[in-house]
C-alpha cells in the first residue's frame, strides 16, 4: 500500500513510519523541515515538504496514495502553529483525501474527547472525528490516552538528574501506552477491513498515579537522594489559564492549560484494551508494561552513567 503519514517526525508518528515500512508498505511523509526529518528518509520514507497551515501542494502529495494517517499536533501551540491552525489543516486534509479518492483515512484523536467537548483541544478532535465519519471514506479513529514515552521527560529524567518533579493538580491515574504498541495497531489497520469505520481507544493495561510513577522511578534509579516533588494545585493551574487568556500571545497556551486541567482533574484516564486487542488480533500480554518500559530505560541510562564514572551524592536527603 502507498501510505501518507502527516506528523511523521513526532513521538507517535515516527514509530508509525518505522512500523508501516517494516510491514512492507511504501511511506511518504509530509514534513515541515526536511533536515529535521532526514532520519525518516534514512528509514525508507519519501519526504514531501509541506505544512498543514498551507496545503497548496496537497493534490500532488496525495497522488497515488491509498491511505492517509495523521498524527499531527500543535502541542502547546507556538509560533502561529496553534491547535486551531493544525485542526484547520486536518480538516483540509480530510477534504483533499476525499476528493483524491483515498481508500482509507486514519485519524489520531484523544481519549474521552466526547466527554469534554468544551475543552478546545478535545472539541476540535471530536469535530474532526465527525467530519471524517460523514466523509464517506473508510476510516479508523484512534483515541490514545497518553504515551509511555512522555513519562521519561516528566518523571524519569528529573529523578535521574535529581531535579524537581512537577505534579499538576489532583493525582489523576493514567494508563500509558507505548508508541511502539500504538504504531502496531495503525499498521494493522491498513490491511484489516474488519476494523474499518470504527473508533478504538489506545490505552495501557494499568493505571498509574504520579506518586506511583515517582516511587517506581526512585526504586529503579536507586539514588541516595529522595526525589524532589513540587505539587501545583489545580486552582493555580486554573488561575494561570485565566491569566493567559488576557494576552493575545499566550491565548493558545491558555487552551493548553485547559487541557492540562482535564489531565490533572483526578479522573482516571484508562480504557479496557480487550475490545481493541480482540479486534486487531493482538494479545493483551503483548502490550508493554510500565515496569518493562522504565526498567529498560533505567538499565540503559545507569550503564551509560557508569561508563561516564558518575557518582551520585551519598546522603539520602529530600534536599
Ligand atoms: N502525547 C500524548 O500523550 C497524546 C495523548 C493523546 C492523544 N495524542 C494525540 O496523538 C497524536 C500524536 O501525538 P505526539 O505526542 O506524537 O505529537 P508530537 O510529538 O508533538 O508530534 C506532532 C507532529 O505534528 C507535526 N506538525 C505540527 N504542526 C504541523 C503543521 N503545521 N504541519 C505539518 N505537521 C505538523 C510535527 O512536525 P514538526 O516536526 O515539524 O514539528 C510532528 O511531526 C496527536 O494528534 C495528539 O493530539 C497525544
């Protein structure tokens, strides 16, 4: 199959590109910066320069393509690339794909977007889901919770570097999924017509609270020093969101804060993965667990630190 991936340089997108190529498909990627995307070319993808904020060359990019996968996301929304502009780009991408007669469109949404339609990031995802369903194209919608890879920057690195770990709001529990596992579902979706025209949750199998994650990282790091944790109350997060809305240049971070509030609300973010696994013929036991993921990460990092002759401070204090 000829597959176009939009968002191929991202955390999830790069794993999809790698897996789809490994499964024997031809991949082209729409990228904003060819130099930063060079690694995708080295893996066998063909690069097309383009931007969701300006899709003039879309007909050319879609020529000969059978399936489109989009994982594009504006993150916190910087430099004119906002959740609204990326959403508008995805909207044009869906319209263009329909016009070009694309056989399958795979869209990356967000877990529970239907429960929080008034939170901008989630409402926009829900609108795109509706547009795609009404387009008449075959589709698959994936709704990820959060990615295991994000735990590294949020918890593992600060604990390894003995810096502060920030915990937002109430301790929400999240079932994180590995982007490698998620990529497997995207690639399978290309050749499994029985999963088409459906929406699937992408979740890990176990819920983790921030304190449990800090405890696990502390155990695996095995440093003499107790991790430093600073808790940001939900009220402060709400205040920051309101304050950001006053200023044009921070308006888009206000939308991001609003999304963070959902994540930090104390509500659990995890789905039963059995229906998704059954539909795709993937064993639940094949999904990466937090212990496996962090265990491998800390083993690798501690080996590197040993090679560098790094010596942690001797006293176990909270300071
Ligand atoms: N991260 C999570 O925990 C999480 C949770 C639930 C759902 N999701 C969804 O999962 C998807 C993937 O998330 P991720 O964490 O892998 O995202 P990511 O790492 O931030 O990657 C975003 C990708 O979108 C591309 N992009 C951004 N603006 C673009 C534009 N104007 N035109 C073309 N490409 C553009 C980026 O390209 P550049 O390299 O050029 O910046 C990058 O490849 C997103 O749709 C997100 O909403 C993520």
